[in-house]
């Protein structure tokens, strides 16, 4: 390739958008972090609202869905893809790396795990997530891998699925008495284990942070993997000279596989922002 | 067609299975009714566990899913199809009748509505269901149509969505304190309206019948559309001479689009029966 062609490609690459996908609207908590930490970047978001939730479905099915969506985002020429969904990160990331070798694909498991390891003093960490994420043991594996590198201390990880948290968020019951009671039921085993860090292993859970913090106790540090993931993405884009340079305000695109209106109203809820343009994508087009 | 060919086709038709489908496992409450009321009939069941739930999704998407599944059941040569899912009945039944003219397709809305009309004295009926079923106003339309035929009394229908009931059932929290509290929250508006009949417009809800009855009060008659629908199917098959005659015990087939093991364990829960054979069907094959 000639030098001018290479330079052209470089110019083109860093002006491309970041692709982000989730099973539904939950990943917008991560988009919000991109807007905060990388305000100059363009975002192409895909929410699989026709097949949400992923958390109760099998590894094969979630991997199949994730592969279709990554293909869709690659066609939209993104420079990097973030798998905002914890279940898809847990089940599909290895397969996605194998299938799409030419584009960096970042999941939310490792960044969250690293942050939890930095934050713990007692080496007793709790993880909550969907049934799929917890059953996959992806967080346990990540802790094992990252902790071995760091020290030989006796790290203990306690994980617990919280299947009703997502429907509670989608119902908008963020601070009701029943929400508190359900949180008490789910978090009691972790409280008994005297953890000092609790990792929120699902993009919906930051919306319940207040209830979760009150239930688990003020002394426990809550880690939200969305924020940690975007920190890593920022670092990576900087290292690869892929940060967007333009002074023009970035334009974003939002796609969903079902019910764009509902997505718009929930995005107000998640992002506090009002997006007029959410495009429906028929599943047949994936 | 010659008389012997006609006779052959007739023989063949009544020995064919009944097709039943639902967004997931909920429709098994209806299968249970078929086993009770039509113990000689063969059943082919399809649960769309890869894309469950339908209740939060749009009319277009639910109709697209339902069409794919009916095509699948028609290929399996069933003599009649029951749409066990209330949301699919509410959104897709009209379209299914247009697309598949040669096979009787029965939804759950009309049979439930008829039974509620028979049961009410005060003419004040409550309906609960998913967001999609309630938003579709399918029950209101059915009440209007059937009631006009019957009398000119001032029927009042009060409907309310209960989005957390399905996840509560899937979590197996059938009789917890929080389940009671959530039921109180959802049913309070209906209680204030002094209804005398409550129609359960979702196949999952019969599993919460105890809590619902305690909450709404013992004087309110609870109508479960699964049982009513099977009564109508039995009548229809009798009229059309399509009841299975064989003395051999019927064989059933269960298909799901995801996680057959989970379906098996939940089917124990719903049906109290243990099915060894649940076949996974990849979405690409629909």
C-alpha cells in the first residue's frame, strides 16, 4: 500500500464511529459513559429489542444473536465494537474474536473485573447479574486470570443472579418498597459473606444503584462495569491513534429490532436525553 | 375427488395432532387442559423460548414471529392450531386467518371473553394481561362484539397490565410476600371498581391464581382462558368429526427455539409431568 493510501485510511479510520450493542436499552448506560468520557466520538448503537432479554437464554442462542449484530455493525463501518451486554460478553466474546479478527471487540467483563480487583481490600468481592451471566462463570474466570497476574492472595468471589432486577427497571419501579424487598432477598447471601466490593454485572443495574447501596450497606464499594469499560476503550483508542479529531459535533445513530418509540421513551429514562431518530431494523435484515 | 379418497383424507385428518404454540412455556397451562379434556389427542407444541417474552413487543414483531411458527406447525401436518399466547392472539390472529385459510386457528381471547360474560352478574369485569395484550384492546373489542350479540346491558370492562407477573412465575416466586405486594399494587385499581369477574389474560397467570384470588377477594370469579379455549376446541373438533378415534395412547412432540433443558424443568413445574423429549429448533429453520 502506498504511503498516501495508508495515510488516507488512517484519516478515515479515526473519524469512524464506535459500535455499541446490547440486548435492549440497558446498554444506554454505557452510551451515557461514552458521551461523558469521549464526547467527541460518534456512536452507532444497536438494541435487540425484538429478542430481549438475553439473560435467560442459552449460550448458543446468545452467540448467534451477537454474531448477527456484530456483522450488522461491521457493515456500518465502525472502528471498534463494545459488547455492552454482560450476558453477550460472557457467552459470545471468544467466538466474536474468532469470527471478526480485523476489528477490536471489547466486552464489559474484564474492565469491571479489573476495577473490582483494584477496589477490594478484604479480597471478598460480590458479583450480581442475570441468570446467564452468573451461570456462565465468566466473571469467576476473569477474576482467576487477572488475579493470578497480580498476586497470590486468597481472593474470594461470591456471585448471585438477580432475575427480577431487569423487569423491575423496565417497569420503572426503581425505588419502590417491593424493589427494596427483592434487593434484600437477592443480596442477603452476599451481605452474609461480608464482601467489600460489589460488581454490577448487568447494564440495567446502575439504575437500581441507590436501592442496592442501601441494601448492601454504605461501606461496600459498588463497581459499574460501563464506566470502567469506557475508560479502557478511551485508552485503547488513544494508543491506536483512533480518537476522533474533528471539531464538528458528532452525529449518532440508534437502531433497534423492535418498537423504536418505546426505546425512545426509555432512552429518556436512561440517558436523560431525547433522541428523535431511532431506526427500526427488521430481523430479516440482520 | 372419489368417495374412497375423501374417506381416506377424513381418516387421515382426524388422526392428526393439534398444534399449540406460545412465546415460551406459559402455553403449557393450555396443554395441561388438552390432556384433561381431550386425553386421546396428540399434541405438537412449539415454545418460542429464544424470543420470549412477546408481551412487551410490537404488533408487527409478534405477528412476524407467530406467522413463522404457524408455518412450522402446518408443515408438521396438524389438524387445528391453538394460539395459546394471549399477546399473539391479540395482535396476530386476524393476520393468521388471512394467511392460513385452510386450517382452523383458534386464539384464547374469544373463549375467555365468552366465559367472563356468562359468569358476571354485576356486568363489571376485570382483565389482566401483559402490556401488549392490554394495549391492543383486543379483550375490549371481543367484549363489545360478543356482548352486543347477547344483550344491551351496560357492560363495563376494566383492564390493567401486570408486567412483573411473568418474571415472578419464571423465577418460581409463586407465593412470596413480594408477590403478594406486587399483586396488591396491580389489582388495587380493579378492586376499587368492584368487579365480580376477573379474566386472566395471560397463560402464566393461572400459576399465581392463589395469590390473585386472595388479593382480589373470594367473591370475585376468576376465569382462566386456557380451560375455556380447550372447551371450544373440543366442541369444534366434535362438530367437524375431527376427534381422534384410535385406542392407542397419543404421542406428543415438544419443540422450542432455545434451551430445551430449561423448558423440561419448567414443564415439570407447569404440567407436573416429565417430558424426556423436547427438540430444539434453530430460528433459521422457521
